[in-house]
C-alpha cells in the first residue's frame, strides 16, 4: 500500500468518525426533547386551623383565594392562589430546583390570614408545611413528579 493510499484511508476514517459523532449528538438532543420532566406541587387547602379536612362526616369548607407560597431556604421562589375548590398547583422547572432540594430545603407557606375564610380563626400568622413525594407518572413523553404538603400546621408568626 502506498503512502497516498494510507493517507486517503485515514482521512475517510476520520470523516466517518466525525459524522458518527455528530449523528449521535443530534440523536441525544432529539431524545432529550422528546422526554421532558415537570415537577408539580399540589394540594387542597381547607378553612381549618391546620388547613386539613375536618372530622369524618363533618363538611369542611375549602380555603379559596388563599396565597400559597413555595419558599426555599426562607426565600420566596414561586406562589399561586387556591381556586374556588381550595386546590393549588405550583409548577416547578426541574432545571431550576431539584426534587431533592425541594424535599429538604423548601416549605409551603400560606400567609393569607385564616380569619379570611372563618372569622373565628386567627387574624395573624399562617399555615406552614414541608413537602412530601407523592408519585411519578409518565404522560406522553412527559415525566411528572408530584409533590404535596406533608400536613399544614398553624404558624403564629413567620
């Protein structure tokens, strides 16, 4: 084999490797686009001293229009309001905050006075809860991680 022939084979081999590398990179990018992660924090807030449902058999009003805040390391990160049924949903970008950080460093806080929904409840303070993992589900190439409150409790001052 001549030196020119060897050089030609080396150039062909390098070009083939480069094309393969570019194709693999494109395939990986397409796969990452096709499978996205979403983190949802959701729950229902009731108009009670601890924000949970009352005793069995007793109708419990929901706390509609309440501010629900996600705070991490004491700083406000995201917030929403409960709807007419007391439900709240906060969608978190997993590229901004990891699930492990949410579970270890973040809390849900409801600063809206409880007296807003029931005049017999406190006019100062709010409700506070840590987060718990509820479920992972896959819906059309979308991995949804759902977290919820571990259980609200009254916090006289925050």
